[in-house]
C-alpha cells in the first residue's frame, strides 16, 4: 500500500476527517491541502490509524 492511501480507513473515520478539515478551513483559514493534511494527522492521533482488527489487539502486560 503506497503512502497516502486512505483505503484502510473506515467510512466513519473518513467522515470525521472531512468534518475536521472543514473546521480547519473555516475557523483558521488554512488552505485546503494543508487542512486535509492536518485533518488526517488529527484522525491518526485520535484513532491510531486505519482499520484495526479486534482480535489480538489487546495489550498484554507481563505478570
């Protein structure tokens, strides 16, 4: 998968990015391309990236 490929994100994550991007453009007057970059960075920070499988994702602390 090449860098910048957004196919591994859920529809919900893509909608959230669009909403975040809109906010950057309206409130801060950021250019569209920069707002998109910031929105994806924000989404990655919030969700940890694209789709994650549920099984085996739990962190195990050593006893």
